C-alpha cells in the first residue's frame, strides 16, 4: 500500500485456515463491516474514551529529538550504573518488559544495562532479595507513575531510593533516578522537582496499558541496549497500514471481527498461544491490554495465555477436551534467528533418529500444525498471526496492531475500552483495611462484611 507517496510493506500476516466450520463467510463479512465502522470512529475520535487516544498517532509523532534524549539518558545512566530498576505496575512496566524479553538473548551477556523490576507486586521476599542484590552493584532507578501514589510502586520506590541515598549520599542519589510521570502535577512530579531528578512525561491522553511507545516503555527498552528507533519504525508501518486500509484488507478489522463473531457464538475465552518462550511477557502485556480494556458491564472475552509446546503437557488436556468455550490466537515466527539440527544418535535409544537432519524450527512448525488441527477437531478454532522473524521492527508492528484492534473490538463490544473503573474496587477495600485517612467509614463496612463471611 502507499502512504503519502511512500510505499510501506508490513510484515505481519493472518491466516483463518483453522477457523473452518466456525465462521461463515456471511458472518465474517457482517462483522468486518461493523469493525470498519468502528475503525473510522476510532480514527475520527468520536467514540467512548476519546480523550485517551493519544497513543493512536504516537509512532509517527515521536521526534528524532525525543529519541536522542532517551538514548542520551541511557548513556548517562550506564556510565555509573550496571543495573536499572524499572519501578512500575501494569502498563508502567509490562510493555517494556515484553519488548526487552523478546529481544535479548537468554544466556549471553546483555548488551546494555541489566533491567530489573520492582513495584509490580507487594511481596516482601522479592523486594528484600532485590535490595540485598543491589547492595553490591551500582544501580539507578526509573520510577514510573503518573500520580506517584499507586501503592505497589510507591512502596518499592521508598525502599529503593533509601538504598540509593545510603550508597551514594543525598547529592549523588539524584543522578541515579529518572522519574517518568505527569508533566505538571502529582506526588512524584513534586518530589522529582524537589530532588532534581531528570524527568520524562507520561502524556495525559495515553492510558498505562497503551503507553509502551511513550517514555514509559522506551526509556527502559533503550537502557537494555535496544534500538528504540527500530521498534518505532515497525509501529509506524503498522499505523500507516491500519489508517489507510479499509474493510477485510485491514488486519485490525479482521482480528476484531474474528474474535467478536466467536464471542457471539459462546466462545468466551481467548487463548493467546506462543511457541517461543521469549514471547512470555508479550503475552502478559496482551492479557492486560485486552482484559482491562474489554472486561466491563458484565461483558468481555476473558484473555489467557499459554506457552507451547510446554503447556501442551499441562493445559493442553483442558484445551483439547474441556468445556468448549475457547478459541485461540496463535503467534507464529516464520524463521528463527538461529537454528539447530538433529544429529544421528548411536543405537537410537530414544527413537528419534528419524528426525536426523531436521531442524528444531522445522520440528516446532510441525508441532504447531498438528496442534492446530487437533484443537480444531476438538472444537477449538484458531487464528494465526505470523511475523517473518522476531525482531524489534516486527514487535513494533504487533504492539500497534493489538492496540488498534483493541479499540475497534471494544467499540464493537459496546464498552469504553480506555477506562478501568473496576480496578478501584480492591484498592478501596485495601485502603480501608490499612486505615488510610478518609476511609474510616469504609473500614467499618469492610470489616463487618469480612466478619459475616
């Protein structure tokens, strides 16, 4: 396709081969028409939650100056620190972690700073062990929070900043902290200004789960030694494609139509499947994106993730023969970055000599085909989303595709995909039980309900 006179080719492909018998052509066409209507609503910013659509144009709106600034911060931090602790929860860390884990080698020495994570839960053992580890290494902190008062990251930052001051002194500690926060207000912004931390802005019109292509995600990704320009290039390609391609040629329309048609037929659970362990945290990011965006008003597809072939030896039994409420979306990588071939084994003790000369990637591809067929025959249809290789540009394409399709799909479902009112319920109960000021009446109510149980 052509965008403003420049030919752009996306790498991502879809296959509906293994939905045969579950989606009629008429049903799919009707759903695609509905998706196309909602695509236009999304682009024109006329739908629910339109005040949080800043992510729509992020890939093409980020300037070279902003990229250089982030890379400069990485170089400055890496001059005095071996590790960077990304302090955040939900969208404040999952997007960055998804990209980092997908892009770096498992066992070789990392090319940039070692990225550690804190504030994404309140487990004492984890944070105590982290602090003990950091006692003996030079580290910096990227604290990521719009308000600065979210319980989990705020608690983690307290202890981590205290360790910085202990190790380096008050005046030097500020050189080890970067705050990604609101541009003008909030507890973290105030503290950052008081202490003289370097700061990056979380845009007002971008929600946490859509923020990976802002400094929220880009700074930790850059500090891992990865080229954020490549990630953005892939996202830019996909943005241009989804903006300029209509109907059944638009991948976001197809994905929304596929999942919402199956949902209407009683398939209430979507299983995101990957066959590469580097995509584990990409799956975690996807789960938050769709779960928090669509699970409202007693509606929504429940998003879960599995890692095959590992989980075929555990959850595979349920997927094959459990309740028929599932459908799958499968992430496939067409070509490995490197491969290994099976050699002949004397005596053939394990019975695998028939695989002599075949590569592990080839064997994995046959496992994928065989599993898709078995699941289809067992009542579980699947859509395949494939990329040629696992690299930053293709990850950028996938990120933007899933974000854009999430907006279309949420509008098709009839909910606001860009708020999360239900998240506040557990917080209110927790604050009451902990005795937070202003929650005195709520405390009595919660304690009375717990006693009744």
